[in-house]
C-alpha cells in the first residue's frame, strides 16, 4: 500500500500535548514529548483504516541505515508492533534510559 501523506495537528491522548505538524517536509504520527501514538493505520502509513484505534506505547528504538532512528510502537489493543521514523524534535531520551 502506498504512503498517504497527512499533515494533521492533534492532541496527544496520552499526555494531552498539542502536537503540530512538522515543517520539515516529513510527517508526524506520534507525540514528540511522550512518543505515544494511536493505532489508526492498517495496511499502510496514512490510510487511517485501522479498526483497533488503541494507544501505541513506545517500547524501543532502532537505527536503520536508510531511514535513521525508528521508534518501535506496540499497540496496547491488538499487539501489533510498528516502527515509525523519529522526528527531529522527538524526545528520544525517553527510550534511551
């Protein structure tokens, strides 16, 4: 499934932070303060087709040669694990401690 670009502001359902879209040309799908996300995509990034809609806990960090730092999210509802590209203003120290 192709990537569907979505630049949408949102309020984090974990820490209540107001999250603005990135201005760097990249796309945000998680809170930069607590790194939590929500399981909204199903077959591909941006499709918003997931029926789960549960919160996704940041459980790890990984570095990929072509994509850079990736935050690993684990869905608290269905258990799906999804890596997501870290944004320039993410507080990655949460995962490195």
